[in-house]
C-alpha cells in the first residue's frame, strides 16, 4: 500500500488479463464472493482505462509512460504522504479506517448556501475574486496532493510531476476571506462556553502590542482606547450579528462566532487580537469596504497560524528542556498535532472545493516550486 512500482500499468494489465481468463473459464459459476477493495486499488486501476474497457484477454496494451513523466500518486490517493513514513506506532494501533471516512463525511458537509446575500457590494466583492483568480494556481489547488509539513508555515504538496512549497497561513487566510463572502448572512454559530468581556480582551491585545513595540503607554490611555472600541462594537453589534454571526451582548461580551469551515474552530488564543482588529481595522463608513475589511479580519483570525507554544518537535524543544513542565509539553504536542491534522483533513479538502487563488499568490511566495521530475531526470542522466 505504500510502495509504488515502476511500470505498474503493465503489471496491473497482466494481472487483470489473467483474472479475466480465469473468470471466463468458470462460466458455470454464478456466485462470486466479493471483498471490499483498499482505497489504493482504484487509483492503480485508473491508469489503465483502455484495458478495463477491452473485453478481450489480449487487449491493446496502453502506451508506456516515460519514467520521467510518471506521476506515482494523485490527489485521490491517501498513500504516499510523508507522515506515513514517520509513524512510530505499529500500523495495527492506528485508526486506519476512521481517517478516510472522516475526510469524506467532512467534505460532503462542506457545502455553501445555495443563495448568498443580494447586497450589491457583496456581489461585487465576489466578482473581484473571480476576476483576479490565477488559472494556473487554480489547477494546482484543485488537483494537488498533500505530502506533509516542511516547517511551521510551509506544506509540501505535489501536482503532477512537480513539488511545491505552499504557505498554509496565506492559503487559509484567503480561503476564509472568500468563504465569509460566500456564506454572508448564512452562518451557523460557535457558542462560547463563557462569554468573553470585550474590555478585557482589548486590554490584553493592547498590552501585547506595547510589549512587541517596546513602548510603555500608561494604563489610563489603554483603558480609554479599550472603552472607545467597546462602545463602537456595541453600536455595530446588530449588523455584526445579522451578517457575520458575531454576537456581542448588551454587557459588551463576545458570546458567538461564525462557523466558516465545517469541522474547524479557530485558535481562541488569538481572540484579543481579533477584537482589537475589529475595532481598529474596519472601515465602517463605506458598505463595500466595511464588508471587505471585516471579512479580512475574520480571515486573519481563522487562519492556521502556528500555536503560541513553541513546536516541541523542532528547535522549540529547547524551551521545554529549560522549563520542564510535562503538562505544558503535552499541551504543545496536542496543539501542533491538531493543527497539522486540520491542515491535511480540513484545509486542503476545502481548498480543492472552494479556493480561487488570486494572481498575487504567484509572486508573493505563497507557492514555491522546489522540484520537477523532468528536470531531475535531466540532471541524473548526465551522471
């Protein structure tokens, strides 16, 4: 299941012809015992469609694909990914059948509402997405295979005979932005177990900003800024609730957030920055700019940023060696594992269905080609 063979099309064809001849010789038998095929078998057979349609045992052999153009995995094949070779546990101890079932059920549920808002400004923003779509990147996104994470920000993905690095933060940010506009005013809600006071969230965000900027604003100024933002967001609460499912109650507490991707909840550690951006970075005067900026703020909040705790499997392990806290280490391991699971099983299936990558992604480092099978063969043929 995890080893791809050269010339596998001809091998499969020979096996198929042999099986066909056995079945034809058993013409008196009308009862067949069937067995569920592994997920990899249809993908192997798909490369030999001509021989499947040809009923003769000596059907025409498909033209041999040159090895320097052979694609050994595809976007429908769950095998061939990096994590399959990094598992320490025996295969029998893993949840073998739950992964594919989970992916399929999640993808089936990721459907947009049939009708979006009739507001002209929203339709114009959706039109802007269509006009700026990069056709080449769209082909890559629609038919790519997730290989694994290269580092905290970049994932390896394969498309045809080429290998790419893709920035999952930029991709998730753009995907969320587009989905907010498509699901405009048609959101389900994430109910916060404990409503979060806006004033406390804003003060936390302002304190973090001062620490990063190495400034020292006095507490009175921070409290005034927080108070102004709370009043602003309370005035806009009805619109935020109706169009974006962001619920702010009369006491100034954040109590609900929108479901933008099914099976996905944002990292709530970034809630203070989200609330501050909602108050500071939104153009409330112009309707189109308002909806666009709120969608962008939600996109940044829901994007798959690295967890705040350092990665325990990389250089960040030194952090935990200095401060040996098993609970903190376990929390970090869970957070990073959950993020990678979400990237593979939520982000990439959703991208294939919904993302229309803008032209800017072709030049801003979101996609970087790192290998091409044809070029590699040219190099090694000289040796």
